[in-house]
């Protein structure tokens, strides 16, 4: 993730690779928002990163958290007229060994979550590693920006949260990543745009074994993300 303008804009013709993400509901659920990745790509078995690559991924995770949270700290209040408090970042867990959410296990293997009762985001290290190795570093930025998008939704009155909460989280992710780039907090590098597109395709609900209402298909998710990139936060609400 380094460089030029327009890097986040994605062609709508992106092929769908696989799916991975959340649960949808008109309003963010009381419990954790569980992101359910799909079979194929990236796969847990593909989550083999060498120590150096894994360390690089951790740096990307921290950079993503800092950039996106800084964006929201700078712009949330001007956008919504209310104070902003950063959510907690529980960070990586392994498999089922994650932090509990509202008294229940929140850590779903090969998943990423935003826990509303605990107001934290967390992700399975294997999910991050699989996407990082099979798609690229933009995967990390998108997953984290999406989960932090759920934290933003939790801070808003329910009438501002879209019925399509997952697509709105994608939109907020696009707005925050582009906004962070505009603020000079991160910069894109060649290939990021394609990686983002592949990530959205990978987490899309294009397969019958997932409830289709959950996240939206690849085209819908890409469209939502681009709406945020091009229109900013206001376009997502
Ligand atoms: Zn989600």
C-alpha cells in the first residue's frame, strides 16, 4: 500500500474469486458481527507465511489500524457532529482462541469480527495470513477497514445505519482508506487496486452455501466500496 491517486477505484468487471465475510442485519447485531470467509480463496491451508513475511504482515496490520483510526479521529466529528472514541483493537487470535464477546466466544476460526458489546475488532491470524500470502497486503487493509466500519456503525443512531449493513461497512472502508490516502496517512502501490478487487470478490457472497443476504455479491461489494472511495463518508450514510 503506497502511492498514487485513484488506486482504490476498482473495475466493476472484476471476476469473483471466493467469498468471505459477515452477517448482515438491518442494524449491527447485538453480538459480534461475524465475517465468514468462504472455501477456496484464500484458504486456511494456504496460510503459510514465513517468519519475515508474517512480521511484514503484522506491520501492515498496525499501519492499517493506525491509518483508519486516525482518519476517523480526524473526520468522524465533522461528519456526524458527535465525539469519537476509538474502538479497541484486540488484534489477532488463532482459531477459536479469541477474546470473548458479550460473554460468548467471538472468535470464529478463519474469520474477522467486530464485537459490539466489547467495542473491539479482532481477526484470526490465519485468515490474515491466507489473504496476505494469496492476494496481497491490500487484503489486510480492507479487512481491518471493514471491521472498523462496523465500529463506526455502532456509534451512529440506527437510522443512519443501512439495512445493508455489510455493504455500508464496505463503503465506509472505501471512504476511510481513500480518506487516509488523501490525508497522507497511507499511500497506494501498484497492484493494490487489483488486490482490493480480489479481496472484495473473495469475501463476496456469490455462493449458495452462504446466505446471500449476508454481504452482497462481488459486484455489489465492489460498488459499495467504490461509492465510499469516490463519494466519501457522506455517500455511505
Ligand atoms: Zn462485516
